[in-house]
């Protein structure tokens, strides 16, 4: 297991502090605030302490309220909403400075037999032979600000490979569609819950920027404000994130200073294992954008 992956797993191992509350630290990725995927993964990890292992998460809906401070611990307050025969619901509040920075409502269900169908996997090249995102970042190292250079050039816990790479320094107008192969940078424990928490973490990468592609703009553009408002995810079945997952992303709409993106996660054999949806702010810091 890589050191970066081990550090991320340690971040998900929250410390109980009593009365349904848990605390966790943050990893500074150079975004100027806590990475949203980290908060989602930690919120799910907090909820697991209140549930039996045979009742896995199948969906969550979350809202980002305030930027998180990477230098201060985050407290997660888990509220038990309901425990039914097969389904449980939890509400998780993340706090810093005694103020909520994030809310999540998550549902957990024991799998039961039922109807099955799925959307087909897109016909795209496999991960072999595709340049890793880390190599693209190294090629742009001279343009990275000193404040983030070491962080972005260091080993990542999740390996990502964009099928159609779009240079963030020279973005081209393109259809709002992106395919990203991703997997953990090393072997993972057999606990299926951890694989889901890590996919929630990884699902926030390369997501909202797809809504900028039709406009030939990039999240690296300092004139733009790009920030997540809400993020929802549905887990359809178990999978392993130390095997490759295809993250198929598209943006069907942008309006009102907001962009909407949706994604589907497939195993290499074509099984749809998770779906995602997110809306975020995409607008000029001066108040207008083309």
C-alpha cells in the first residue's frame, strides 16, 4: 500500500469523542479549503459506527455550507433518524468553530432480491496505455504556484487517468463529457464499506469541471469561482476500488451561475456499481461569465 493511500485510510478512521460524535483531521490538497470528497468520506465513516456491518450505505445526499479549515479538526455529529427492518437513515453534521460546514443524509439497506437492469457501459479505451493524470501534472509543474506545487506533485492515494485529456492551462471547447479511469494506489482491506467511502472521496475529482468544457474554460482559471454546492451518490452493489473503475461524467445543463454534472461508475467488466450527481457554482468572480 502506498504511503498516500495509507494516510487517506487513516483520515477515515475517526476518533469517537462520545454522544454520537467523532472527530477527524484533514489532508491539505492545496485547494485553500478542505477537499469536499474528504468530508463526504469521513461523514460516511462516522455513520458506520452507529450501524451493523451488514447494513451498507446505498445512497447519500449532501450540502456544502462553508469552506472547511484544513488546519482544524472536523467534528462529525451523527443523528439516528430511523432504523427499520432492512433500512436505516442517518443525518451527519460536520462542524468547525461551532458552525456547520456540511450536512449529509444517508440511507443504509440490507440487500434484498428484486428487479435488475442497468445502462450500458460506454465504449471507451481501457486504462492501459492512457497517461496518468500525475504525469500531466508533472508536465505542468513549472506553472504551478509554490503554495500547491509540492502537494500536487506528491504521490496521490487515488490513481486517475482521463481518457480525453484537456490541458487546464490551454482548455479547448469540447462536449461536456469526460471519462476517467480510477483506482486506489495500492491494495485495500476487504471491508466493502471502505471501498465505498473511498469512491465517494474520488467522485469529487474531475467532476464539476466538466460543466466548463463547452465554454473552453478551466477550474485553474483564477477569474472563475468553482465550488460544489451539493453532491449525491447511489451505490448499487459492492465493488473493489483497488481494481479499475470507469467514471463516466457528463454535464447536461449550466445556468444561473451553476453547473450540473452526473456520473456513472463501472467496473471493467461493464457492471454499473454507483451513480453520482452534483451541482456547483461556476461563475466569474466579477459577477458574470460567458
